[in-house]
């Protein structure tokens, strides 16, 4: 498991799979935020940003993916929040 996720490729694949799951199942922006968090983590590992900051173990990678996913979920909920209760189909 560590070999798959360690190079960043596993995080990118997981991110794409989670985004596809969101498109198919529509689970309320949860899996797309987890997918974006996984992709960001994979890109940071590929760019060698994370190894300089941490002693990159799988636990650190999961922590960064989780924090990123929570931030993306909060931003998406605020961005796509309903602005009002007025019906746009009022005639």
C-alpha cells in the first residue's frame, strides 16, 4: 500500500476515481472534495513539496489529504449554498 501511494501516483488515481464516483452517484460534494484533496496531495508529492516539510509517511499523507478535503468541502458548501427560498418558476 505504501509503495502505491508513496510516489504520488496512487493519490492521483484515487482522486480521479472519487471524482468519477461523484459524477455517477451524486453524494453531495463529499467524494469530489475527497478527490480534490487526493489530487492535491498527489501533486504536492510529485512536485517534491511535501518531503521537505515532513518525514513523509503514509500517515502524514493521509493527514494532508484529509485537511485539504475538509477545506475544499467547506468552500464548496459555501459556494453552492442556496441563496434564497424564492422559487424561480413563479409565474
